C-alpha cells in the first residue's frame, strides 16, 4: 500500500498587512497579514521552491503539477517545474489545473500510482488575487506545497479510507482570461458545502472502518471560509482533537494549496499511530483518512511549517503589491525593455538556465559558471563533469545597487557570489533590501522569473539571503 513519504511547503517571505489595504482604500481594517509572492515569483517558481528539498535524494517516476493560476496555456507548466528541479528526461511531468478540487484529485491519482509501484511527486501552488478591496484580496495568501508518494519506502502516513460527495452548483467561477474570481453569496455556498462535507466525512470514515471519535487531527480547507468554519464543528469530534491552524492571520487562504499546507503543519506535530481526517471543500467535498506511522517524527523537515511561515518578515506596501500584481502600471526605468528569450538558445542551455548546472574540471576540479568546455584554470579541453549548484550556498564578494538598469521592481540588485566548494558568478539578488547587503553576506539560490517579454517568462536563478540561524550567526 502506498503512502505519503514526505511533505514540504514554501511560503514567500513578503507580507502585506491588511491594515495597509484598509488605510489605502479607507475601509475597515482586519487583523493579520497575507503572504505575497514577490514580483519575480509565479506559481511555477513557487512549485520549484516547494519541491527542491523533497527531491534532494529521491527520483520519482512522475511529477504532477496543480495550480489555479497557471502561467501558460497550451504550453505545459509542469515541464518548467521539472527542468527547475533538474529531473531526468525519463521522468514524466503533467499539468492538472483548472479548479481547487484538482489538488485532491491529483493526490488520489498519486496514491493510486504509488499502489501500482510508481513513485510520484505532487506539487501544487497558488497565487491568490482578487479585485482591489475584495475579500479574496485581503484574505488570500500565496504558497506552494509538495508531497512525495511511494510504496517502496516506509511512509509517514498511510491512506486508510476516502469519501467524496459531488454536486453541481455555482459558488465560485472565473472565465478564461479574467484576473479574479466571482463569488456567489456566502450563505448559499455554506448551505451546499456543509452537507456535502459531512457526507464525504461519513463515507471516508466508513471506508476506513473508523468513527469520528477515532480522529486525532482534523484538517478542513477550501476557498469558502464560512463553510470551512462550519464544518470544523463536526458532531462527535473529541474535545481534545487537534484542529489544524488555518494560518489566516499569517499566510491567508492559499486555495487548493492550503490543504497540503495545513496537513504539513499537522504532520509536524502529530504522534505515531494518529488518525488524521483531511477534508477539502471545493466544487463538492472530498475526505481522506490517514494514519501516521512510527516514521512521522524522524521524517520531519529541518524547518517546520511554523518556522517557514515565520520567515515572512519583508513588509510590502499596498501600491507595491498592486504593481507586482499588474494592477498598477508604474513608470519603468529609463532603459530599453527586455526582449523575449530565444527558444533555440534556451533549449541548448536548458541544464544551465533552468537547473543552474555548471561544470567541474576532471583534471583540476575547478568549477565553472556557466559551464565551459575549456577549463579556465588548467586549460584542459572537454574534461568536464556536470555540477548542479542550485543547492549550494555562497558569499557576497562584491555587489552593486543600480537604479537605472531594467527591473520590474527597481532598484536592480546584483552581486558577485563565491560558491562553497568553488565557483564564482554574478547573480541578481532578490528578497533583500539594498541597505541590508554586505560583503561576506550568505546567500542561497532561488528559482525566479527575471522578466516577461511578449508573453514569455524568462526563468533563471537569483540569490536570496540565507536565514538559517547558524549561517546568520
């Protein structure tokens, strides 16, 4: 039987305080802040960040990518995630987009594939944007999550049972090309969702041979906050059962991704042999019953979800947020606009461009960024091995703050980085204030969008400050 081997998340470091929205629009302020993807982040880059650590020592046979806000139509987005993760060409990659319910469908498909002997990584990401001043804008949140499913490795949680309830009704919709969703009156959606959710829960528990009294942890997620709150008050749920934190005050509603974000948070603290009931409300209801194993504590990530959420210390003001979302057209720097990247060139240098793979000389072990056929140190020719440096850290050798060069969010920040183990490269910097850059500061690489031109995203790697306590010290 397959199960969840590992689960990881990524939450952007920027936060928009809801009081800033209220101040700008003259509305009533609500508490907390929402996670905001930076100007150079999209659902594809978020997905790469969520799955990087998960795949450091694993090789799945398939990758599934789910988002409610895909960057491309017609063209696959999963293949960009695949390339950013440096996966082998023998590993298939598929998109599963369109609605919040697609996350549960993809998870069930991954678990079924795991039972058939295939290792699958499911990556999901969402960037939630609404009309200025709307509930979607203030209550939304940007995040990504990745889950690895296999039958060959001892899981952290096994699937015991599942149940679904499907009914066609109009609650939330967005036509192709629209920037934000339209939503029906909340009381109507609640009147449909709550009975469907209870039905799905009953079926899942019956399938698992359990009752509501056996549930130790409850996760309820979905874009309809009112229905989610109502369903959390399940009749018969023990008073000591752990109800997952929705993280509404620190992250916001991350759409379909919120389901895995909350599940990851629960697994960070769940004991072995605990029953976890997961309920998703989106165009119907789906419920999964999981049981944790003895491996749940040993397999936890180095940084739990609470710590990753706590890294969101970069405040963004409301006009900047609107600019990043493309709803405020600001005057660009006085430099020529960038041109779209060449398709043939990108294909020829895919390993370098998407997975930050350099070369290492077999004769003298000198590291080259970008990769080279000729060693700059010993001049050996065609004596190179590929070397992926996306996961190596570096120190700032020198840096510049440029107020004239093109940037979607000026000023343009760049530094010459010296990588641990060798290699030097001039990289653009992100997620850092210009006044906070110093010589010797520690940076790590992150997959971002340099710019967009003629509808084409130019993806590459940037430097981002390291926040680990041992590195900062």
